[in-house]
């Protein structure tokens, strides 16, 4: 059964289907675009967290000052009404 035609058919059937150049380029482009999107997303999340933490820290600092301002306005309103 070692016929040369059978051997060549076996070799051909075991080959993987070749990927076209366009598909290879598309895959490469997709991988690069995905990497760029993921890095931009990570930067955006990091910036958002940093700004949120700064805003919360600033709010904690300014909270007593806001309370004093509100009290002083109430005192002024009461003084004007009497």
C-alpha cells in the first residue's frame, strides 16, 4: 500500500490551511488596537481614581470650614431679623 500517490495525498491532507496575508495583517492590527485600548482604559481609570481621591481629600479638609460658614450665615440672618 505504499503507493507514491497515497503518500502525497497523506502529506497534503495533514497540512494546516494557510492563513492569507490579509488575515495575518488584520490579526496584527486587532492585537495592537486592543493593546492600545486597554492601556488607555487603564490610564483613564487611574486618573479617575486619583482625581476622586484628591476631591475627597479636599472635601474632608474643607468640611469644617463649610460648617463654620453656614453657622455664620445663620447667625447673621438671626441678627438681621431681630
